[in-house]
C-alpha cells in the first residue's frame, strides 16, 4: 500500500475533484469506491447517541437488534434489517498497513455500506457531496471533522461543566427532599451543574412538576442556585407518550406513517411512544414555549433526550428530508434556549452538530460491564452497560473539535454497582479522554476514600494525548482500551435460538412491562437498603 492508494480506488460518482487539503470530494446520490484490497475490518457508525459504533470484522453480519420493538429507539429503523456492514453518514475500512480508507458524506440523510471490497454511499433524497481519503485514522477523522465543521458548524462553549446527574443512582425514583439532601451533601465537591433527570415530570409530553416536587421546578432551580450550583434539567421534548395530553388533543402534531397512524418511536415508560412532527408550526411553537418555560424556571443546563424521534422516517406536515426536518426543530429549540448549555442525548449525530454544546456519544453506562442477555442473546450493543458505553463512545471521540463529547457518568461508589475497580477505572479514563466529567454517585453512599478519589478526579486536569488508535497518555500513564472494546463472539445455534425467543417475548408490550416492573421493584429495594 502506498500513499497514492487514492489513485488505485475504482470510483463511480457524478463528479470528482481533489479536496483542498487532500483526499477527494465526490458528488452524487450514489457513489461507490472499489478498494484495491480485501478489507479486514469495517468501521460502522451508529445513527444516534446510543447506536453501536465500532470496528468490526468486515465479514460480520449482525442480525436485527433484539427486541424489534426497540429498533426505532436504538438505531436508524430504516436500516434495522440491513445485514451487510453499514452505518450512518460514513464508513471506513482498514488496509493491511493499519491505515484506513474513509467514505464520508458531507450532508445529511446519507448511509454507507460495505459490499465485498466496495464501499457504497447513498443519499436518501437527491444528490450530495462525499469525502474519500486514505491515511492514518486520527488524521483522516480530523480532516473529516474540519469539513463537517464548515458545513454544519461547531459548538461555541469553551469547556463543559462538571455535572452531578440524578439518573444513574436514583433513576425515576427521585423526589424533592431526597435531591435537596444530596445537594447539601455535595459540599466541597466541585460540580458546576446539578442536573435533575427523568422522574420530575407529570408525563412524557406533559412537562410540569409532578406531586414528588411540591415546590415546583422553579422552586427546585432556586434551591440549586442557592447552593451555588447551576440548575440542570432533563426533558424528552420530541417524544409524546400514548398517555400524554398532546397525544389526545393534538394527534396532528405527530409524525405519521403512510396509513395515517402515528409512527412508533419505540417503547418506554410502560407504553408506546410517538414522535413530534418538527415541521408542524403549532408543534414548533409548543416546543419553543416549552424551552422558554424551562429557562424561566431557572435552568441554565438542559439535557434534551430521545431526540432521534424528530428524525424518524415518516410523513410530515411539510414534506422535507427527515434529518433536515429534525435540524429545523433543533434550530427552534436552540434559539429558545438562548445562552443555556445544551446537551443532546439519544440524538442523531450529524444533524445535531453546530446546534448543541455537548452530545452523548454512546449508550448509557450501568453498574454492570456486560450481560449475557444483552451481548449474546439479544445481540444488542445499544442497551445500557459499561462496555457498550465505552466501545461506542471511544469510537466517537474524533467529534471533539465539533462538540463536547459526553461519554456518560463515572462511578466511584461501591454501593449499587457491580463494576470491578479496573472497569471503574476504564470509565474514568474514558471520561478524561473525552474531556467530560459527570457522576451520579450519592454522597452518602461514598466511603471517605471514595469521596476523596471523586474530588481528586474532578479537580485534576491531566494532559491527555492520543498516541494510537486505541491508546492514550493520560497524566503520564499509558492507557490502551483495545482489549475492552471488542464485540463478544457470535452466539452459536442454541444461544441464538434462545435469543430469538427472548427477543420475541420482549417485543410484546405486556411482557416488556413485566420486565420493567421487576426492575423497578429491585431498584426500590436497593434504595431502601441504601437510603440517600
Ligand atoms: C432517562 C434516561 C437517562 C439516560 C438516557 C436515556 O435503549 N434503551 O433501552 C435505553 C434505555 C435508557 C436510556 C436510553 C436508551 O436512557 O440516555 O441518560 O436520561 O434516558 O429515561
């Protein structure tokens, strides 16, 4: 392989020209790049925050993620059935010299697949530009990031805040008194933001304080401010739950399928969830009012979650490409949020660039590393789990010139956590490499040493240098993530059969609710053994 490998690529496109600082810019709705070698590995890039992003064997055909009921919530449902290695906006292959060939779109609604030794890119609607380049992975991705910044923009906030987030300890079991206790107990721990996650609202679509927050969300913000922290709040503004008032009163604000029914955005909160149509003027006005209300309550840090809903395929009030429709909604949101720090989550990656300050770049962490159920039976790598989070986030750190990359929280506590010391350390190092620090550790759950370690972690500002594809120098230490981000082996016949049955069962809403109820019971028991 030589540096003129670009000239050895068999390219089909409407037009091709050299890029300003290397590589080629192609134009076309469909383009193909024939490789002069059999690639060993393919870099698949997931559509939204939680979707698998990883180097996988080029021969690996992953089955449809199980359970199918969650497909719209965990990846791009338009490609849920695609077996060939494929991914959103870009794809890359590895040559025998360890360098890579990237085929990356410079626009939205685009997808790349590997067909033998041909990379094939396609825009869903109309023609667009593509970038083709060969080189070492870090340089290639930095080059690509620069081109994307020119087209989509980049975040403007210099540094992300350090965040205490309620989710990964208390989940939906939050209430006013308990959060105020935590706020006081944080004491000298240097968090800028105290962020209230899911559990404060009346419903998904009914964004008012529920009975567990008698002082209201404005009251909570005032208490957080009085304690010297920036108030942060979670919402999922593009989702409408089947029990929400918007679902009853404004069915026309929803994204519809061709038969006129609402498009499924997945299943959560014990029910079916739907998507807001961000081209509907009344829905947009409602969104802007909601964001302004949250700002008036006093929240200067806003985590907007399940944002993929706005970019799902479907029929819209104004016909336009789906990611453009989403981006239009995000522009309205950004404008209404004003100067607040805006963290996107469950967000389609490229369509969110330039409009947010931070972005979750992987699935949720959890107090377990991986599970047989998720990794091998369901073959679902978007489900909450520490290894899933590490794997996908690490492969998205190239986005750092465009947005603050949030790899999710770290753990210092031993309570309600089954991670080993090494695994906790890996998540901490990931967050150092990502430059974004957050935790959900409840102060009263920490031993004196754990609290001291958390404080030192928050205070320290180690130099971080990427030294290789998976290696970093962090504060003088060498860290190699390679051994921890491989996909698990493919299940054999019997495991796969059991997985198919389990996936089928979990796709039945009633049974999903039974799994959920069991989880909630375990959490309540946990919280009563370890009170806040
Ligand atoms: C609140 C949570 C937290 C968290 C978000 C998001 O695919 N899934 O099964 C799945 C489950 C939970 C989830 C995302 C995906 O969590 O990432 O930080 O805010 O919502 O409900």
